[in-house]
C-alpha cells in the first residue's frame, strides 16, 4: 500500500480565520494549516464528512449485492445482476477510508490527547471502529495495527484481530466520554456534526449500540455469541428515535471537495446511489414494499422510497406542464425471470429524455409477435404511430418522457424510474433552488439557446422524485433506534422468547415509521415541492400495521418476519448484506430458521462462475461473501505482506471466501487462509 498521509488537510478551508497574505512560518500560517497546527475541532467535521463518503459508496454497492438496488454502471451491475464480481468496485471505499479518514483520526486522537480533550479522543475511537469494521466486512484482512503509522508497506491483520481491535476502541471510547475534559480543551460542540450540540451522552449510546451491532455478527460462533451481552449493550444504547445518530444532508452549497469532486454538504449515500441516472429499485426490495408476507398490501413507506415520474403530461401554450399523472416505478427484475434484461442485456435499462417538441422514433422489429405486442402497447398508451413492414414509428407528443433509442426493447423502460435527485452542486441548472431536489430529464439535444439539461426543468416535467434515504438532503443514518429494536427481536428469537421478540419486532417497525414521519414532516414544513417528501397518511400506517403484511401475534412470528422488516428499514446500508451473510442468504440452513430471504437467488444472467465457485446454495462459496482487496494498493504494492497472510487474496474466487465473523469456528476461517 502506498503511504497515505494527511490529504484531508487540503480540505480544511479554515473559513473562520483571517485571510492572511503575509507568509508566516509554516507551522503558524493560518491559511496553510499543517498536521501540527490544525485545530482538532476543524479536523472532526471533515473526518465525519469523509467517513460518510466512504460508507456511502459502501452502502450503495453492498445494497446492489443485497437486492435493494439495480444499477447499469459497469461495476455495480456485476453486484446487482450478473454476480461476476469486479474489482472495479473495490477501490473507492478503501481509498477514501485510508486516505481521507484513518490517518487523520490517528492524528486527531494524538492531538486531543495532548490537550486533554478526552471527548475528541472518544470520537476518534468510535470512528476508527466504524471504519475498520467496515473494512473487515468488505475485505476480510487488511492493515490495522500498522495502518496510519507511516509504514509504506504495512502488514495486514486477520479478521479476528481487527474485530477485537474495533471492540477495544469502543470500550475505550465509553471510558473517555465519561471523563471530564481538561481545562482549555475544546468542547465537542465546536466540531461535531453528528450529534446535536456535541451530545456526549449520544456518543456513549452510539458506542454501546455499535457494540451490540458488532456482537450480533458473531451469531454463527457458538463459542463467542452471547445473547445476554448483546441485550446488555442494547440497554445502554439508543432508547428512542431521539437517540438516532445521523449525518445531516444539506443542499445549500455548490462547493465540491477536491479529493473526490462530489458536493461537500450532501448525504454520502446520495453521492453514489442518487447522484446519476444509473440506479433503480430492484424488484426484490420492491416486492417487500408491496407484498410483504404475500399479503398484497402496499407499505405506506413505499411511495417515499420508490420514486415516481410525471406521465401523461399535457403542456399549456407556454410549454409548461398543465396536467399530468404520476408513474410510480416498478422494480427491476434481476433475480427472477428477468424478462426485460434477458432480452436486452444485464446493464441496458435506459434513462428517459424529455420531448420538448413532437418527436418521432422509428423502431425496426423483425419478430411478428414482438411487433404486434409493441403496437398493442402503443395503442393502449394512446400514442400515435405508423407501421410499415417491420418498422413502427411512434410519435411522442410534446411533454412526453420517453426513451431516446431506436431499440424497441428499451421503449418501455420509462416504467423503471431512476433514483436520481438533484443538488445545487450537481443539477447543472442554476435556477433550480435549494428546495427543489427533483430530477428533470434533458431533451435529446439542445434546442436553440436553451441547454438540453434545462428543457425539462423549464417545463416543470419531473423525471424522478428521488428516494427517502438517498436525496442530497436526506440524513445519513449512522446508528438508529429501529436497528436496535430489530437486533433485540433477533436475539430474543434465538433465545426462544417469542413474546419479547414480537414486542421488539413491532417496536422496530414503529420506530422506523416514526423516524421517517419525523423527517417527512420537517421537509414539508421547509416547503420542499415534492409530494414524496411529505408525511405518510396516518390511516395508511394504521391499516398496514394491523394487516397481514405485519405479523399479528408472537405465535406466528418467524425469523424471516424480523429480518425482512429490518431489511426494509435499513435500506441503503451495508448491514443488510452483513445480515444476509449471517443467514447464508436464501440457503435456509442456519439455526432451523428456514429460508430468511426467500427469492434472493442467482438470476438467469448469472455469469460469476469463476468468482462464486460453490456447488450449491448450502455451500458457503456459492455466495458473494467479501470483496477483493484493491489490486493497486495491496496486491501490486504490498503483495508480499498481503499474500503471506492470505495466499488466495488475488484468486478470482476470493469473492466467495467468508470473512472471520462469517465462519462458525476459527479453524474454518484459518483453513481458508492456507
């Protein structure tokens, strides 16, 4: 691994300092802070920001792996569809963690120690645990004890060492937060973005909650899993949605950071899942929001999570939207029959364009049955068309959202609304205000002096309302009360206490609904012009909670009920993939709980035989269980150390090797490393 040091310092803008033009000593020039002079309270918000960025890309890509999202991007599509895992996915989380966060957390800890700023030391410990546990979840083995020490070729550590090291960090953090800071030490209020007013008590609850989350990872290990210890940690962790720890997302700046080029103030999940037009809701997730427990009941959260676009648009004389209906997206099927993808290819779902004027598209369809079905679809939609031999020419009326491609297979892709939102720094439309985070499609080409990107906006034609967790103004969830409730429900279920498990299961659903409703109410009060950002109907919530979509009694509760409701609530989070690994996905061979994730399986576009080499679903190596280390850093530059610990680190099927906590015994884990 190349030596990665202090790059974050270039990001610190020291806006509160005077603009000094006089060159001073390098250690004291306020316009050129260095590793010795930068204030710890100035470090912390940037550390939190870049941790959110690292976790944002991790959350998105693992959500493609766990069936939350479908993506057409080359790397993520290998996770969402083909399962031909690609190292193109590996670098960014690793790079942003080690370059922008890890070394700076160490420096903040050391600087805070000199000042007796124990609370900043505690924060450093918590963020270290968050980041390195994320690295363990993804890669299995990487530098930990020698990371950020200045050694250009640090030796990696095994998963057990990293896990225990992260738990030790959390234990120390709890002690540090409980100490009074020394006189003159900066208050946490001056640097913390995550907890209101630098609330130390919330940091303590965060540390305990993370301990519960991490201890749950040991559920396969009979010698280490301890239900009562997890319940004790939960009793010290978040107790209500008021204890949720989130990174606030904002849309009040056009500044982008120099390291990754994305907006500085937005939600890190947005930067990957909601920034571009490549991503859609996957059918696996969609089905849970519309047919949980095969009840045929729509979840009230569905319209806040699944985006919509305008349809049937009619324009007025000035070319503005006069009337429309909403087209709520459907999920992209990449696990079941995958009919659309089998015909068109795994990464071919197309993005809509805006027809500012009447637009003709000619499709050549040689197959008579396909042509007849296509014509029937145009007739049902009320579109004008002509047919001459194999050619069908469709006229898209002004105001239409359509697919600007002559391949007829793509013409119906308007049903798959992309997840895109807009931020001031990314929309390319200066007139789009801070309270408008909708995405507006561009015209197929520029029309006169009007930039193509602005045509849909000028008309008011919304191409996507976005999704709850991944708008630029969404909170990035670090740890939440609803997660704690679902952990409690699982633990009690494993203990055989169905009554307590049921109580926690219902509390988890309610907590997530309450958290969403509180945020939706804030957005409505702020006057965001997007109905998907306004509160859910309380009657719909009550109806859902009393319906067959939610288990109505402890005697009927199954582990799948708990985990699938947790899956909905966690959404864009690595924790869904972590949970799926613990239950061996849809293998149904863990603890007598049966199939916990029904329908999650290889689809007909699977091409990952070289990466996932297991013979069947009950074979651990049948599934995506880790990522390959970034080839440039640890395979090319640090291969001697990397391969000494895990000689299979560069093997094509490393993607199916379980990480330490995903193994029942140490013997199983170390057997993989031989």
